[in-house]
C-alpha cells in the first residue's frame, strides 16, 4: 500500500470496561509504524461518542461515534472483561455493524471477538479469542469455527486475535500487509517484541483447564490419572478399572470429548508436566512425575503442542528475572 496516497484510517471501538492494553497495544504498533514511514491515523470511537472508562479506571477520550466516522481502512474492536460475562449491548452491536460495513478490513482484539460475533460478522468464519473463553465463543456462536490455539486468525478481510498482547501480533501482521516485512521488522525491533511468536495460545494456558467431563466414568478417569499419572492408564486398564468395555469407554470419549482415551491421558500428563516445570522441576523430573516414559516422549509432545521443547518452555515462563551473566 502506498502510504503517500492518503492516510490509512484506523478506527478502534471502545466502551466502558474496555481493556486498556487491547487499545494501547495495536495503537502503539501503528504509531511506531508511522515513525518508520507509514501514515496511520488512529481514531478512538465509542457507540455514543462519549468518553469511556477502561477496566482499570483510566479514562479514554474518544474522537467521535460510529455514525460520524468516515469510512475507516481498518476497524478494530477492543476486548474487555465485561464480555463474554454478559450479552453484548445493543448500541455496541449497532456501532460495530455500522463501522464494519464501511471498513476495508475488520478485526478484534481478545474478547472483542464476542462483539464482532454478536454483530453477525463471524458467522461461518474462522476466528479466535482468549484461550480461556474460546469454548464460550464456540458455544454462543456455533456457526463460527473457533481456533482456540491461534494467536490470530485471518478469514478474508476479517481478523481476530487472542488474549490482550496478541493485539500486537495482529497489528504487526496488518502493518506487514500494508508496508511489507522490512518496515514491520523495524517496528518489532523498536518495540522489542517478536515479529512472529513461536507456538500458539496453549503455551500460556493454565494447566488442566476446562470444565470436568459430564459423564461420571470420564470424571473418574481424570481423577485416576491425576492422582497417579505414572500408573497403567492403557485403554484396557482404564476400562477394567471402570468395569466397562474398552469399546464403550472409547465411545464415551469420542462422544463427549471428541478424542481417544490415550490422547486424553497424554494431554492430562502434558498439562501436569507444564505445571511441574512452572514449579521449578527440571524437564527429566517433570517427565517422570507426569507419567511420561522418558524425557524424549515428553519433548515430542511439547514440540507437537507448543512448537518448543520443555526446556525452552521453562526458560520462557519460569522467571521474569534475567541472570546477571546474560
């Protein structure tokens, strides 16, 4: 895109309770891109044009409402804790729809995906949101194909991103689309962020996340494996423990959890290994305590799920302090 042709208007929709980082992170990327030769003009809008208070109480002065904004080149909806806890307010839905119909491309940060979805803008599309509420987005909007591990998702001219800081990843992708990789690399370097993060959201997710299975037999499986991860949890062993046939147990897993018993046991062990690494155990200890037959088997699961080794995971999340020698 030739930035000299006309300024690229970025409209960000905000509201009471919006997360400040959901607004500031992408805005800073676009502002930094301007220092590298781009020409983004950022406007904060609210449904009524009134100023709003962020989730931490800091006020945001807005530039107008949805009706007064000329057609934006990029329209982003910021997220906030208020959604998905409650239904999206109608004035927010209306403002989103108004701006989206004028915009060349539309995106959301974190739980802003719930607002896009409420306006019907994610029907039949691939999307993501914060890993903790991805299942709620999928349940509330069954025609949306939710990808809970993605940092951001592009479907045509619609973009959605994961939790909070993923707004930086999305904004960098948009800058690269507009101005190419060289400018984007400079922006990332100036902001001291990755141009492209390794792995997906699951590297940040809490261990043993998600609601327990509804079926009592499956809940007993979870309790059994968690209590003794190194035990015999083969399909035959689990079926015998529950006094059901292997075929029936496999059917329960497929019906309720869309997976196999072996795969589910492995993921429980994987979540437990992440928790052990967080607690300071080394990778070999975590593999043994979580029930993996070897470090190598644990490493294969980490690479498959997170695109990094257990050691790399521990280095990245084990401490915020740098060693003096680094």
